[in-house]
C-alpha cells in the first residue's frame, strides 16, 4: 500500500519515544515555525524514501523532471483505493499538523503546514499526476484528526512536572507525529510546549460483535467482531469565555477484527467557534461552528467527508438524574466520497474506483436520553449529499442516509452492556438518462461490552 510507511513510522516513533533521553536546548520554543516547517518538508521526503529505497514502489521513481511534468499535466482525480485516500491521506496530514502543535503553535498557526506538506507530496514526491482530491482531504481531514490526537496526548501526559514513563509512551502512541517524534528530538524540553488544562472527559472502549445484512437479504453474514473507542472531550455548555478550537469535541473509531477493511468507521467533530451559550435552571444550549471528519467503510456502506458548518446542542434536565439532549448540525462538505456497498473491489492499478468524489452537504440530528449512572438511549440520523465530480462518464448525486438506534446500560461502576441497530440507504441519481438510478440498503446489529476508561486513566491526574 502506498502509505504503508506511515503506519511503520507510527510504530517506530512510539517505541523510540519510550527510550529517548536526548536533552537539547529549548530550540523548539525559540524557533517553533522553523521546526514545524522542517517537519512539513521532512515527512513527505521520509515517506518517499521509504517507498523507493525499501519498498521499491514504481510511483516513487522521481527526478527533477517529475515536478515539471506534474505541473504541466495538471491536477486530476486519482483512482487510489478508498482506504488510501480517505484514511491514509488524513493520517499523513495529521502527522504534520501535530508536529506543528508540538512546537507550541496554536490551532490557527498550525493550519498551513499540512497544506504545504500535501502540496510538496502531490507535485514532487510521486511520478503520478497531482491529485486534487488528496490536496483537499489531506489538510482538512488531517487537521480535525490531528487536533484530537494532540489534545488527548496532552491530557494523557497530565499536569505533573515529572511525567511517568508509561504516560509518555502512551502519549507517543496516541500522537506519534507530534509528541512521539518531538520527544525523541528534543527530549523532555518538549514538555514545556504542552499546556495541560483540567478538562472533563468521557471515554471508553467497547468490544463486541453482530450480524449484518445487505440489501435486506435474510442471509446472515459472518458475525462482525469489532473494537470501538469513543471520547467526548470538554463541556459544550461551559461558560468560560476564552474558548479555543476543539475545546469540545467528539471522537469515535471502530476497528474491525478479522476483516480486510480493518478500519471500519471514524467520526471526529470539534467546535471551532462558539457563537452563543445560555443556561437556565433546566435548559442549557450552545451554538457554534463545527469541523468534521467522517469515514465509514463496511460491507453495508462506504462514505467519507471532510466538512464544516453550524450546529446546535441543547440539554433539558427532566429530573436531577434524567436529562434529554438534542444535537442538530449541517455542514458544507469540502470533499466527500461514497460508493458501492458490495464487496466487488476493482483491482489495484485498474484505473477504476468503486466510489465517487465530490463536494456537497451533510446534516445530522441526534437525541439522547441519559439516566445518570444507569445508562442511556439514543437515536442518530446522518445524511450525506455528494455531487459526483472527476468522472468523465457519470454526472449525478450520491445520497446516503445512516440511521442508528441504540442503548447502553451500566452494570458495574466501570462496565456497561450495549446494543445498536444501524440502517443504511444509498441512492445514486444520474443526470444522464442513459444511466439507471441505483438504490442499495443494508443493516447491521451490534452487541458489546463497554469499559469506561475515564474512571482510571483520566482520573486524579
């Protein structure tokens, strides 16, 4: 895979961060932009060198003429696999972004570096025409993904001046491009760039399985085993005035076990601006702008998006222990993709894709009834509307609707049982009457055991 070296780098950096004891001057504090720029130049160079000298990849055979040829050829929509484009490139962007954040730069100051690294990669680090979809996806999705990695690594390090080794190792695993690599280079001096702030966090890990059905077929598919991590960071109804991007975010990742598409789902959504916050005796509400990165690749649906837009959250206290929360949001999709829900994947290098690219819009509504210390019930509906671009033969629209209904019941202090039903509907409307409109549906059931890691890792730091 083209970005196999990224994940190799993650493992290498995480391991080395545990034993690195290099002590240097605080150059990361004195020259943060210089060091962030070096990361933006060095990361694409490292990935290229790994693929050319170690993995012998044909696309890494470049020269000075590559830059000229790529500029003359112009930008195209590439045919790389769904995982490569929608997970590999955001990971690449996140690694550069977190490296800038590790230098002490803030959210806004760090935005330029993954954009620069992506431009360098597309124009000069592969002998294929530069990809317009990658140029958009790498920085936009990478920033959302990367800011969450940065925040969680800071929280994991904790506020104590002396950082326990196990916390440093875990922080390097969470944030290899930021904390892990910079810890190796700058030693413990890098800790001065991490400002710990006490933050409420709800986090947990789920393990479970469940059957799935395609096109409403009664045939039972092989049980899908999965591991899921979910994080809710910060209080969206907080009254503090010095609000910074991603002071509140939600993150969910599902890893499939025993399946070829092991990265099943990623949802990342953080508040970038907060316009309004109000609170009465029973009502709390907040209005803001949210940046989102969504990725789903299962047998039942294949869709991803990088987007930004307004959203509202409202919390109503029915009783001191029973509350009802509603969230509404709509977003402009910078770059989205959606495709065939079947297992028929084109061969690599065939020049075919089983998904479409394009900008569009998305909407979300979620309601949750929470019974303190007992559990919750929730309903979530998400819709993606993506205009098909980059295809000379097809013009049309992708419409994807995803419905999830579930529950979680607390059995012990740190353990819960949960269940979820998911329904997917995908329709493609072609503007050319010679193409037939398509409709696909599918559903999935999940049952799981949930461990509340908030009770251990993030308590009494």
